[in-house]
C-alpha cells in the first residue's frame, strides 16, 4: 500500500510489510557492495526515509545510478528496522519508478548543502524543498491548527471579515487601493470614456488593514469571536519584521476589559507554544540545531512563567534609566521603537512582556480613553528576538468619547456611522487584540527575517509569483 514517509517511519506498520513511498530524492550514495542508498523525502515529516536499492533491479544502471537531488521517485519494497543511527526504519526496494529526473543536476538550485536565505528568497518556488522551509511550513501549519483549536475549545466563533473594504480600520492611511485602472496613463480628457467599473464597480475601495471593526459587530452579538485572515499594509517599511501582506488573528471579547484581554493573549500564546512543543518535536530539533540554539528551551520556559506586565510610563522610565544609547529618543509621549521593545523584553525581563496604557495620541482612535485623560487602555505584547507580536486594546464603548477621539484624529463620523451604531444600540465594554501570524512564526522558528515565515513574501520591491 502507498504510505507517507511519516507513516513508514512511525512504527505503526509491521516490520516486513510491503509498502510504496513517493517523494523527492534528497541524496544518493552508492556502496561498493552493489547497493545504492537513496534518501527520499515527501515533506510529511522532517526525516527522509532511506531506500536501499540493490543492483539487481533491472533499471539500476540505467536509471537508479542517475538519481540526483530533486528527482521524483516512487519506491516499493519491504519495510525493515534500520541499522543506521537516528532512523527507525528503511525500505529495501524491490522496484523503483522515476517519475521525473532533474534536467541538469549541476545547475539545480537546491543542492544538498546549506544555502543562504537571501538566495532561497529568489527561488521561493523551490525553497519548500529545503530542510528549513519544510520545517517552517509544518510548524506554521501546526500553529494555524492550534489557533482554531484554542478558540473552538473556548466557545469562540470564527468570523470571515472582508478583504476589500472602504473602512480604514486603523485610521492610519496605510491602505492599498483596489483598482485595475492604469491611473498613470489615463487620457487627459478621458471624461466618460474611462471605465470606472474596473475601480471596484465605480467605488473607491482598499485592501483591509485589519478585520477588527467588522469583527466587533459580531462580538457584540456572539460575545466571543475571532478572525484569521490576510491583511495588508501600505506602510513603506523595508524591515525584517514588516510585510505588505500578512495574516492576522484578531479575537474580540464582550464584557471584557484590558486585563481580560491581556490574560487571553497570554493564555493563547502559551497554548500555541505548547502545541508546537508537543507536535513538532522533529522540526524544532532541527531549528535548535541549525537556527536558534535555545529554540526549544525558551518555549518551555515561557509556557511556565507568567509574562511580565509593565505600564508604558514605567517602560519609559526603565529605558531612560538603562544607560543604553538608543538610536531613537525615549520620552513620555513617543512610541516605542523596535530597539526599545527588544531591550525591555530581552534584556530587562528576559521573557515576553505586556506593555499597557500608552499615550492616547500615538494609538488608534477606537482605543478606550483611561480616566487620566491622557492614556488609552492599549496593550502590546513584546517577545524576545522580535519585539511587538501582539497589539490590542479595550475599545471605546462610550459614543461621546469615541466621537471626540474621531474628531481629534480627523476621521469622518459619517464614514464610520455603522461602527458608531454599536455604541448607540446596547453598548458594552469589549476588548480584543491582533496577533501577527508571521511574527509568531518568526519567533517560534527563531528566524531573523519575516520574509522567511510566509511562502510568498510581499514587501516593497517583492511581488514575484
Ligand atoms: O498593532 P496592529 O496594527 O493592531 C491592529 O491591527 C488591531 N486592529 C488589532 C486588534 O486589536 N484587533 O497589528 C497587530 C499585529 C502587530 O502586533 C504585528 O504582530 C502584526 O499585527 N503586524 C504586522 N505583521 C507583519 N507585517 C506588518 N506590516 C505588520 N503590521 C502589524
Ligand atoms: Mg501595533
């Protein structure tokens, strides 16, 4: 029967069984004793399976001896315990079918050696064949499954929010416009000749920066909800932690304050870390060996200890007293930069930290104004190695205060009429947050560039495929 490599190596199949495995050649080594050892990977788990091919096979000289990295192979044989170190079973081949050779093995981009991540970004369509991207892909999947499981177990409902929208959910003007019009080449006096239906049927629309405002509507009826979908930011940040297209998870809870929100964020992250530790030990062992030495131990540590919680004002005082020279100024009223966030989480507390109650003028219009009148009930969760991975807040549920904040930010009330409705019809305190999915993957996998945490990164100057 046809089985995955993961199944073949799992011990669930009896020794001596006849099985077929299918995949791509990693390496081939020939022994003097008339045997070839072909490592075959199908991506189902980290390990490849070793296929032992005897020279008695009829296509041994003509085909097996030509196998190189990347060839597509279907191997049938007997599963036996392996003598080799570090592997449970191997396949003693009775037949090998080659579905596709590699055209020119010398120039095949994915050679069996370590490649630079910069190079692999240029061949994003082939990089899933490497050990690292196989591991990252499986860990990403494990995290996504755990996200849905976490919320499902707690009675949250998954809400699909729109990708094409007219609302700027963050009010920061960082939206990509949806249009197929060639604006640069419009005829001067095009008048009625321009087909504006190509600009979303004549209406100016954008790609969403966050599903939050939409999901608040569902929160204020179903109590516990979340989004998990793609979001887009037209900020021109060419950094190792920004993408123009990324995935975000945004839970929203009714009858909740900032403290409930921070508790949820902490419980959520710990649940995700535990899932990776429990389910992807094989990939995490590779990450620990090749990417980040303490990848496993730090996750183990973080699921045990409570996250630190610091007031923004206190964070400013700590940074000022640190004696550290930062590139950006540290002063009450200024936003924290990555270098500040990393100092706080890496050097000051040495584990994830939740910073709360930021100055109101540096945070979004929907955040709830605190009684001091100068801070809002906002929180950012900072993680070592990356800085902010979660941003959230208690929402402003009082219509008059919300209106005043919208005026202050220069936002058109009419445009946000539907959002104001929630405050007019049965308003309740509520809160939520957004976890950047790729930042989570970067963190768990110890990556140094967010472009390696998503299959096809979109960033300034990067839109191939
Ligand atoms: O802090 P942000 O902008 O918050 C919101 O969008 C809120 N609407 C969330 C909410 O309360 N429901 O973004 C949330 C998270 C950040 O902490 C970061 O992890 C990630 O989204 N993020 C990005 N990830 C990759 N590339 C970018 N350009 C990102 N911008 C934000
Ligand atoms: Mg933020």
